[in-house]
C-alpha cells in the first residue's frame, strides 16, 4: 500500500484504547474529519492563510508533556494536574461536556482531526476557593520529522479559585512537522485565571492553535500569547464573557523573521452586561515575514455597560515584511464603550534621529525603540519568569540581526 | 400581529418629506424583468454605437454568472424579475424648466433645484427615472471648454473620450452590481474639465425615482485633466411604496496630474430603495481626490467609495456619514489603495444608528509593494442611540511596504449622559439636546459641505431625531 503515512482507517484503528466517552467522541470526529474540506481562502476566516496544498501525511506522535508545579504541594488541595487521558479514565464526571465543550470537533477539518487522533494532553482542575500562589507549567515537546502532535489543555477553575498555568510548546528545527493544539479554559464565577501560552516550535512546524475561555460572573481571566516559533502559526484566541461583571485581558507578543507566516485571530465576545475586555497585541516583523492580525469585538444584544478595547500594533523592520490588521467591531447594545486601534509602520524616523543626535548608533537606536515598543505589553505581564524569557527572546531576535549586519 | 399596508406605509414615511408621487405617464411602455432582449432594447432606443451594445450584452452575462454577495447587508429582498429596468419619461431633454411636463417640473420645484441652480450652481443635471430630463451648464463654463452632459449624450457627442475611459476603472466584471449597471445603464453625468481650468461653482446632478419597483442605473464619468478642479454634487430622493426599488450606479473618476476633484453625495432615498453603488476614483501624480459621502436614506446601502492613488504624491480623502433608523441598514465606508510612493489618504467615518437601525463601516487601506512612504489614517466613530440598534466596524489594513505608516482608530458609544444633562439643564428638550449632540458629532463632515448642504444635512438629522425619544 501507500508508503506515505496519513490519517486513514488503519491509523485510526491503531489508536490506543480509551474510555467509551472518548471513543465515541473520536469516532464522530473522524467522520467529521473525512467529510470536512480543508478551509478555503474564499472564506473570511481563512482569507490570509492558504493551506490548500497542505499535505496531512504525518504520523501522530505519542504525546510528551512535562508537568511542573513550582514545587507547590498539591496533595490535599483537591487540585488535579495530570494527563488528560488519565483524567478521562479516573474523573470522567469532571471532563464530561468539557472536552471539546468550548471548541467542538466539527469547527474545522483540523479540530476534527484533533478530536479523532489526540492522545494525552493536560488537565488542570482547581476546586472551589482553592488558590494556588505559584504558576503551574506544562511543556509539550515535539522531536521527530514528519510527526503531528495534538496538544490539548482543559483548565477548570471552580468558583472563587485562583490559578496560573503556563502552556509551552518546544521543538528543535525540523524538516516538517505539524502541531494542532486546543486549549479550553473554564473560569468559574469569581475565579481568577492567568494563562500564558508560549509557542517556541522550531522552524518547519506548522502550528494551528485555538484557545477559548468561558468567563463566569465577576471572574477574571488574563491571557498572554507569545509567539516566536514555527514556520506557519495560526493562533486563535477567544474569550466569551458569559456572566455579568467578568473581566478579560488578552495580551499578545510576537516577532516574525525569515519567511514566517503568523495569522493571529482574536474574539472578545460580550454575552453579558457589565463586562470589561482589553486586548493588546504587539508584533515586530523583519525579513520576508508576514503577520496578520484580525480581531472581533462582539457585543451581544443586552450586554449593556460593556467596556471593550482592542489594539493591534505592528512594527515593520524590513522591506519585504508584510503586515495586515483587521480589527472588527460588531456592537448590538447601545450603552457601551468600545474602541479599537490598529497601526502598521516602520520604526519612527524622528525618534531614531533624536537618539542618533545623542550619539547612539542607528542599529542601537532601533534596538532601543523596538525594546521599548514591546515593553508596554511586557510591563503588564505579572509572571516575572515569563516576562524575562520574552525579553531575552526579543533581545536575541534583535541581536542576531546586528551581528549579521556587522559580521 | 400583522400591520396593515397603510400602517406600514405610514411607518415608512415618518419624517420623510419627499414622499409625493407624480402620475406616471411614460412615453415608452415599461416592462418588468431583465433579459438580453431588454438590454438590446435599451441600446437600440438610445441608438447606441455597436461597441456599447456589445459591452452591455457581455456585462449581462457577467451579472447572470456572478453570485449575490455573501457579505454585507441582506439583499434577499431584491426581486430582479419585478423591476423596471428602463422607463422613458419625456420625449426629449429640456434646456429650460418650462419645457418639462407640468408634474415632472412640479417635482423639481418642490425639491428646490431650479432655485438652487439660479443661486449657486454652475450646471444642473436632473434625472427622472432612467433618463436626464433637464440639463443646463453655465455659458462661461462651456466657453472654457468644460463638458458637462448626461452620459447618453456623451456616448453620442464625445465617442472618443467615452470609449477611452468608460469602464476602465470599474470593469463590467468587477462585481455583480457593476455588471448589472454596465448592462442596463442609463443617464448619469459626463464631465470633462480641460487642463488648468478651475470650476469654482459646483456642478450638480439630482436623481429622482418616481415609479414603484423602478431600477435606476445611472453611469457617471468625470475626467479632470491636468491641474484642473471640479466639485460635483449629487442628491437623490424617491417616493415611498410598499414594494422596493433598486438604485445601482457606477461612478468613475480620473483626477489627472495635479488635478483636484471633490464628489459630494447627499443620499436621501426613501426607505424602500436598495442602494448598491460602485464608486471608484484614480488619482495621478500630485492629484487630490475627495469623496464626501452622506447617507441618510435608503432601506439598504452598500457603498464604499474608493481611491486608487496611482501617481507619486497623490492624496485621497473619504468623509463618510451614515445614518440608519428603523428598518435601515447602511453599510458604508471607503477604500484607499496606495500604489505609488509618497501617497496619503485619510478616511473619516461617522455613523449614527437608532430605532433598530444598523450602520456599518467597511473599509480597506492597502499599500502595494514599492509604494514607499505611504501614509494613511482612518478614524471611525459610531453613536448608537438605543439598545435595538447596532453598529459594525470592519476595517482592513494590508501593508506590503515597510516604510508605510498606517493608523486606524474607532470608537463606539452612546450619547453621553452628562452632555445630555448639561444641555437639558439649560432648557433644551431631550430631543433637541440629542439632535444637537448628533449634529456636533458629524460636524467634521458637515463643515466640508457647501453651506446649503450642511444646513440640509443638519435639518435631515433633526427630522430623523423627531419622535425618537418617548
């Protein structure tokens, strides 16, 4: 038969055993995968990313997740922080209706593929009123050429809980690999959740990620998405403010170089009144990279006293880099304050001139300006470790260029 | 609970003062529906040259082949088979108002066009149903070589100019409604301004639909030669019927090197007109193109005036004001395509929605590769006056050159309680206070209008506000 691996019946039948619930979900998803087309650029959602010739000839790789707890003892707290399949086996009642509850398998061909072939993943459950001071972290790694991984995080914070999770994705540079990731985050009434996703795949990886959070009454959700890696990365970040008084902060930081293609999409869905959401995405582009930001603020009928802000800032450092921004608003309530702002532009010449006139060489001046550009977002990151790593990564991106130019 | 047709009409006509109907006495028996035969008939009634006839027939094929737009407003209410595509109302164009049949002349008198012409216009074109029934240009403009005629006459009288430019900015297959217009177009204005000529007083066209289920498809072409200036103003209205009419115009403008063109629209169709218009301008080296686009009326409007900045140093500006009340959906906006270095564009949009109305800004700013040092700024503000109404903003920014600097900002809000309180504590009623705040809100647009139109726009807004509270 065919030499090239693919997601066919044989691969599906070779999946490890799973509890009934998961098995039937897999089966339905496999059907959806086979019937759904690869999303077309003709649709608004996929207008800027062309996957029409993307071959799905990958082998599903066994998951490698490393969970760390910052040395916090979780025993006796009722917190569950474990492999998703293990949770499905031991605590089916906690996962019921939550696995693919926010991101249904039938959403696209790729979510269906995820639903059918996912094994492993991360499950974090924080019971009512339990507050964890230090961040938890899960690292998903990918090692082999020609493989696909399906990272899946389900985070449940019950009423009044308080937790921080860092979701990291790492790999070496590979000829060709595929990551199809989903994170589903349930923020209970009055709960506080901070969630950082750090995408550091090597080159050669195609990354399609969807993160969706449901925020309850008077709850607070702060998310941070950092993207430096992958050859093509499409990251969708969605928050539904489902109960009155909810708050959502969505921060994004990315730096694209080479021929990287980033497609960032966000949704701030105000379904209840008196909610606040604030989004700030900042990105730098150089070489022949391309970045698209498209965002939706949707204020549903009756969601009065909404305060929503959406900002996308792009700094373009090279002649062949391309940036697009499409910040959309759909407002169906009147007593609201909504705004958005987007900009695309080079490093400001006047600022460079000012610095140069103070004796700072041009390359150094540019580095200072770009560093300052990102500082506005990083200053808002409450996780010192994550902030430091991002700062270092930005310096590395900027420093490498300087060496290339002088060397 | 079903409302009677009479109540429905009454509801539609609330606050609309252009709702009178002339008794229709067309000189050519109109037919409903669209076919190749209808297209051929229009062409033959106009005794057109063969190239235009062929173009129409080809465009009809494009129209039939293209799907309806899947985005934007709901267009499912358009019944293409029920529309009159061509109605001829007079035997020949009049050069004096007195030469028009009494009822048609009465319409223009009520609209105040003859009076405006006397006072402050350089030329007037008045289109009634499918054709321009009155046309006049001031003698001194004519002697400077300014051409201002209806489009049908231009095809006959200036075939070379028309053939050179017609359909070059908006080809027949550009979109479904541009294809429809190309197939059945009739009327509209043709303007040519010779090099260096400044037309200091505005030229105006007024479009009136009188018949029920009328389709009006005017076609306008403006060429401002090097270093010239012209300001063109269009207005429109229609009576209110229980079933819908369609207005689908195509407007092409070329501002040659160093020329400046300003195109002002005060769109006040009745709320049973689908208004689906394609407007596009090219601005060459150091040229300036300005669209001032006011949308008050219509049931549905989809219109995004565009500017292609094709020459170094060209500038473009779109000022858009949209108002949507009960049953109205106004999807307006603007586009600026930067295709040459050192080009700038500014798009300012102000929209107000009330009584369940829906306004939208849909726009595109695109910087092509090598269009270095492009600058663009987009500002959209929306006011939503009650909680049944809706506002959408869909801005697209596409940048392929690293020296481009683009910004977009938008806000959506309601009328500030404290502003209302302040004005009401000074003795204004809530309606007056709201109207005053709304007028202040759209002031950046109205201050760009000739005074007479600014007054008219403010009055329209006040009229729309009446009965909005309590």
